[in-house]
């Protein structure tokens, strides 16, 4: 089954770090670009970070200087440092995967909970 499998979420104290991973499974292709999004309870989903095919990155203001998005051929990553209470949310990845015919398709991960405690 073609899917993105997220991992790396969990419970961390304020100031701590987590690294989220989003791995392509059952998909014949490479990760060309994508992004991380989050949904804080009671709020709408928001963009956290995105990376484009050429490697250019873009971050939400709340993540600048603390979060880093990266990728390799099969996985999308989000390194989160200096975590704050308000970073508590469900984090979702979205990846554009390009197959050997250079056709890109969008996939979503299942979401991973990040909880920051004091």
C-alpha cells in the first residue's frame, strides 16, 4: 500500500528537541519536495515548513531559527529544537513523490503527536 509513514513524535520538555521523519512506503519514486503542517487543538491546520524541488525552504514565523526541514530520496524530515509549549500539536507531512515517468503525486502522512510539557 502506497503511503507515508511518520515517526519521531512524542513527549518532550520545554527546550527539548525532536526529529520527525516521513518515509515513503510502497511508493516507487523519490521525494521531490513537500512540507510539514500541524494542527493545534481547536485551531486550523497551519504550515510549519516546506521544501521545494530545488532545495529552497520556507518556514512559518514561529519556526524560523528553531525548525529545519530536509529530505533525501525516500524521506522528509523536520528537526525541531528549542520546543515550546505552544508547539504541542499533531504534525502531518505532505510529500510530492516523482516516479520514473516524472509524474508527481501528493501524499499525506497519518499524523504524529508532539506534546511539549513544562
